[in-house]
C-alpha cells in the first residue's frame, strides 16, 4: 500500500486515523500516495502557531529572520534533485519543475536578500517620515509596522506545489508571522517532501511552519482579526472562502490570487516578418505548454490586429506541431501531463464551451499521441489553439480552460485591443509586444486598471525578459476583479501585508524610543568623547557632535569653482547672480557647503568609523553667501549591526545652519562602524 502523507502539527508529524484517499500519478495513473487529515487537531495548530511560533519569530529581528531564510534556501537548493524526481509524477517536465522548484527557492533567497538590504535590524518598520502635529514640535506622529499576533494560513493550488507555498512562507516569515500550509491534495506529496526537509533542517523556530495534508476541516472557524488567509486557486472557490462566516465575522485578512483570462497583445506596429512577431508567437507557445498550460498567469487570449490573425495562427500552429507530449522522463518530451484525469476533463469541458463562438485551428482535445510507456493512463492533452469567430461573443472572455489552450482574437485598433483585454474582468497579467513607445504608453495605461502586472516585450529586452507568465519576488503578483483583488510578493510590500500599520502619536522622545530611530526634537547627548571614537557597541542613538562655526569666503567659492569645474554663473558671475531672484548675488556651491560641514564634524584619526558610504535626503534650504558662517550638528540617528560582518551601519542626522540659525542644509550621513574596539 502506498504511503499515507503526514501533516506536521504542534511540533510533530501526524498520521491520520483512516486509510485516506489515493493520489495518482498524472503520467501513468499509478498510485503515488494516500492523503487524509482525519483526526487532525486544527484548533491546536492555530493555538500552537500563536503561542509558540509567533513569539519565537517576533523575538528575532528582520535581519535574523532573513539569515535563517537564506540558510533554508541554500539547504533546499542543495537537495533539490529529489524534489525534481518526485515532481515528474505531477506531470512536470524538467523545465516545468525548474519553474516550480527553483522558482520557489529563488523567491526565498530573494526575500532573504531584500530584507537584509531594505529592512532595519530591528523588529519595527518605520513607514514614512515624522508628521508635526503641533506648532511647537512637542507633539508628533509617525506610522510603524509591527507583526500581527496571529497565523498566516495559506491555501494553495495544485499547479505549483513548491513555489506556491514558498512564495507565501518567505514574506510571512520575514514579517514575523508563523504559517499553516494547506497544499492541494493532487500534488500534496511534493509539498510534504519539501516541508519534511525544512523541518529536518532545524533552521526555523518551532511553530513557525505547520502543514495540513488533506481537508482543512473547520480551520477557518478558529481564525480572528490577527490572522490572515492567502488563497490561490479558482475564482469560484475564492468567492466561497471570502464569504465564509468566520472570515467575515472575525475580520480575518483575506487575500486571493485567482485564475484569470490573461491576454497578450501583438502591437499594431509589428510586421509579420519582424523580430517582434516571432517573439509574440514564441511567448504564446511557451505559455500554452509550460506546466501544460496550468498556470494562473498563462496566456488565454491572444489579441492581434485583424489583418494578422491568419499569420499568427499559421506561425503558432507550426511551433505547436513541434511540441512533443508525453512522459517527462522520456527523451524529447517538451510538454507533460495535466495534474489529473479530472483536471483534463475540466479542460475539455471548457474547450467545448469555447467552441460555441470559436473554432479549433490546432489540436484535438479528445486525443493526443503521448510518448512513453503507460501514458495511455495519464492525463495528457494536445495543445489547443482556437480562433474567435465573433468578437462580441462572451465565451473567450468568460471561460477559462486551465490547460494548454488559447484563443486568437482579432482587434481593429489599440482602443479595441484594450477594451477586449478588459472584458476578462480583471487579470493577473497582460503582455504587449511592440517596439513603438507611443503604442506602449497608450496600451499600458489602458490595461493598468484591469491588470496586476503588464509586460512590454520587444527585441531590445527579450534576452533579459523573464516572460509573460513569471511572477517575480520584487514585483506584485495579483490582480483586480476576477483575478481575486489581492496582491502577493512585491518585495517588502509582501512582508508588510502580514503586519499591522499603526499611527503613533507622542513627544519626539517617545517616537525615538518606539521607532529606535532619532527624531528631530528628541534629546541629544553631547559628551566629551567624539561619537566617531565610539564603536557600535558604545554608540547610542542621540549621540551628537556640534562643529563650527566656519566662515565661507569668496576665495573659498572661487577656488571650489576652479578646482571642480563647476562654474555655474551663481557662483562665478556677480552681475548675473544678482539678477537671480533666488540668490541676489554670488552664493556658495551646495557641495562646498557639504564638504565644509564634513570638515567640521570629522574625527581624522583611525578608529571605529571605517567608511562613509553615502548621503541620503540631501536638501539645500538657504543660500550661503560669502562671509556667512556655518555650524553643523551631527546626531546618531539609527544603528544597524550587520549579521554577517564585524561592522554595522550608522545613519547620522546632519543639520547645517548659518550665523542667523537659519537651516542651510539637511541630510543623512551613512557610515560603516566597527562593532567592537579595533585591536
């Protein structure tokens, strides 16, 4: 008897108390595993995540979580061959498995890297600047993000058993929120294997990840306003989950990423004999055949100028004729099976619906000669290309065949193309193939309200393009309307989805303490030791040095102009400068002001400060004229130790004033400072 998949719950592997249902191979119909969650304590899982996983994650900083995530990604990458081997049972070719497995692990590594670069080594994320709420500056406001004290429940689709859960796990983990993973039963055996290797790695804190293989039972009934549900699947199921009484009553955060009728548009400028035409056809065939078309981002509608419909059909059919369908392990196979016989029947039913207003111009939905032994029992299907006969028909814009199926639809002009794409009622992605930037602007702006992502493809970016159907960790994945109305990924945006944004009001000292970042108006600490003589362990937020005054002479301005070559008239031509309404005479270069300010606060001897690596938010507020005197106040604003180095980053608040206490310039100075005293 095949193995019964296990769930991972409350720190242990759980075996159901019944025999379970059989899960078969998409390739030959053989038994791969059995699945059941009978007897599983889902309420206990939620409680465990809240009581054990959440506190453990929240005790770590963003950088510490990122470090664990990086180790996990590298561990999974090193052992991915066994994932590839099992993935063939889902019907996936080597190319399909790479999209799922390498794509999922790559997303984990991307989030680990982005969190280290863009998030503080802290548990609080600051959103935007400080808002002054009172006239005297003693009452301020600021937005912060903190982890919700709940669990991130993810309900995933069958088509991406690895990427589907890793792309949700990564941002939730960085946010400090534990996950409960519920894979689709048909391919849960691959998810279970990857989760098993994650648990065996002992890298993640206990309670940060749990797994349900089988039914979720009454899981949603145990959630509340601190929890979130991220669903990937059909629009119909998304609607049912969204309206679940528990979700509605508790105010649980719900995000859906649903299947959609994505479109690809051939620009009106593209000639049949041009490179962009070939790119359009190649991309269309790729999106029809990767994962056997079982991608929520696949191209379902190919919108082309009416006078090029025949040419597109001819070229696409020629490419599709070269596709070899069969067992992914057999030589020469380029397209595998659908996930199950049931899934194939659903696709066939959808094709029959599409043929009410379209004709099949390539393929046979009822028959395909699949390569490989035993494939007669597999869920194989020919790629199907259709031609729309009636642009006013609803079927191509309402019916999604979740398989290797696409419909070619002619359009009259760019406005018509946009209108046809919009009839999909909201999609995850659209692509446009054009070399004309004017066409690109017009169509992109037309598509944007109806799509979560728009790819513009041409011969210039084709080599680096990741393609129509590839969601990327740094870009949002989701779409309006039928596509679910939610967002995933998008870099740090995906992390913030699992956190609570809160407006905090108080004094400057309170906001400094809460955000662990110095706020103007907060206390400064002027001591006998220059802040640049302190290592990271000794330095404190608010440590300050005041330098100056330093008089700026006309000779300084002349020398700087000659030395740098910056001879802009405001610095060199007294008559022209006097006529300038902003200056009324010769003024110092802004960068001269910054350079002189550095000379006022720098400590020249070797010490903990290793390097100056940048200046942020530089603004020049008051012109500096000859004989003005400058004073600089430099305050330690934020300390960020690096996890993988013996130094950290220090952000300093710099304010330069003149002899009248007018603010001349403001900016942040960024330095690298040793963690401990140099030996």
